[in-house]
C-alpha cells in the first residue's frame, strides 16, 4: 500500500537523526533549517513555473522534477516534526492530524451544514472559522507575517486593507498615484550621476521614494487581479532565458560576454526575443537512431521541420558558407578523407564542429525568424521541429521549448550505420562514442521515443506524442 511509504520515510528520517545516524542530520536545529524551508519552497515554484497547463504534469521530465522537489519540501516538514518528537512535543502524525482536523473544521460547506456555491462564499466560510480559532489582533495587519519577503508581504497588506474599505473605488486612483510616485522619484534623482556612496544622505530619501513607487505598482496589480510576484518571476524567467541565449551564442563563436560589445550582445538578445515567438521542438537522438523517421512523421502531420544534417550538407557543399573554411582546415574537400580524419581525431572533430555549429544555429534562428514574421497577432505561435543530432552535446537544446529524444540500442545503430553509410565497425563505434549517450539525452528530454526496431511501433509512439503536442 502507498501509505506504507509514509511510514517508511518517517522511520528513515528518525534513523538519520538517531545517535548512529547521519552527522549532518543530527547537527540540524529548527534555526539551522530555516533557510532550507524557503529554498525548497522556491525549488517547487521553479518547477511550477514550467507548467502552463494541467497536461504537462504527465511529461516525464516535469513529473520527475515536481515529484522530487515536493519530496524535498516534505523532508523539511519531516525533519522539524522529528526534532519536536525527540522533545516529546509532537510528531509528524500529530501534524497530519492537526491539518486534517483544520481542513474539516474550515470547510463547513463540505463537511457540515453550511452552503457555498462560489469561491468567494467558500473563502467567507474559511475566514469565519479561522477567526474563531485565532486570538484577536490589535490590527488586521498583525496577521501578516513579518518574516515574509517584501513583495508578497506588500500584496497581503494591500489585500487586508482593501477588505475593510481602504482602497480606491476604481483603477484610476492607483494609476494616478503611480504617476505621482514616479514623478517624485524622478525629482529626487534628477541630480544623481551614478551609484550612490553608502553614506550619501540622499540614499534614504531615494529608497523611500523607490519603495513608494513599488508599493503603488503592487496596488495597481491588486486592482487588476494579477500577482506582482508572478509577474516579476515571469520577467526574470524571460530575462534569464534571453541572456543565456546571448551567452550560448557568444560561446558558439568562442567569445565571453565580457569580450563582446553591447551592440553584439543586443543583436543576440533580439534573436532570443524572436525565438520566443516560435515554439521550437528539438528532435534529437544518436546517429541512425530513427529520429529522421520521426521527423518525417511530424512533417506529414503538418509541422514545419528543419533538418540540421541537411543544413550541414548545404553549408559544406561547394559554394556553401562553410566550404572554404573546411577545405582550408583539412586541405582537401574530399568527403571520405575528411570523414576518416574526423572519426580518427578528436582535434579534427572539434575543429569541424567549431566551423559548422555556429552556422547551423544561425540557420535555425533565420528559419524561426521567418516563421515568426508570418504569424499574426492572436494566432497560436508557429511550431518548428528542429532535428539535430548534437543538441545535447552543444547545449543547443536550451533553445528548444520541448526536447524529444529518440533512443535506440547502440548495436542496432552500429548495424544501420554500416548498412546505410558504408562505415566499418570502428568508424560506426567512433561516431556513437563522440555523441551523448541515451541516458544523457533522456536526462534533459521532455519526451522519449524508444526505437524498438519496428516501423509500426515507432510510428505509433510518434503519433501519440504528436496528438499531445498539437
């Protein structure tokens, strides 16, 4: 029974804290664990931010992450409960019983004779029962925890005072106040030329005006019914994603941000903004894994696709953008000679990749940009299925919103490479060795398709996945 897992984990935590248990767990106190409670809660939030609809919890990567992070958060409850149990105060089961009793008590419209036909009515019942249980406060604001971070604490304060009528009747008041506070901040900083010294007497006044402005922004958010916390977190997520694109784009041309110019970084930043307008589904897998068959199935179902191998062939052909660079490095344009050198030398393989990868990525961005330019406001974002063998190895999978990997048995891949490409066993093995393993790909994949050797099975798995992604 699954309830046994609860008993097992309670016993495991007890054992960790026991005299012959783990020194780290033994050393913890309620005080030392405080930062971990907050940290683990934020780790859960980081996963929740990835879930845009309920169906995504079935995606293997998200499901595994959420399950793990919820477990880490539960670990904090278990540790604190074990420490109180050691002092004969209460244990985890008392915590569970207290929670269950409270849930029943505060839901009289479910477990009693009260009625609640709406969310607001249910909240009224909750608050009434809560007030019966709590000692009266001198101020309604005393119920807002002082230890909360400033942004969520501001939100709660605004909610509390709004409930007793201390709020503008409509949005015009908060908007006018926002303009007023912005004007006061501008007035305060009009003579400031740069970062203030720690003891600059203007610092306190500027902090006060900045605080007033931020409070006003939170009040506008409240009147609109949106969360400033979620809004700011969403902005941070976008900023991080775009800047990581800047970093990876610079890395592809052997540069670091500090070695670049603002104009160059801004160009890559704008690329990232364009990529956000297109849903990029990365499709990867080892050589001869069956990913090209999967790509063709996506294409047959109406998806726009881009084959990185085909892009490489075009770039490497005479007249292609990479042709002269490849010929200059290898001192030949004979494909077989180049292939033999790449399979036989790590240095030569990396040299070829350094020529091709930035150009392949640029072609993907160009393709996505063209797709984005064709989309109209109000329409669903266009989708590009981007097939490339080395998405994981190069880190380019981070450009993709969804990553699909096709896994196959290495022995089967070697046999296909020998038959399809005319490679000898050593060359086929060298090719697979230069690529990420199935395990490495699956670790970062959103979806895994397993090539079991039959076309019908591969097709069935792919079509099921396509139906979920449409």
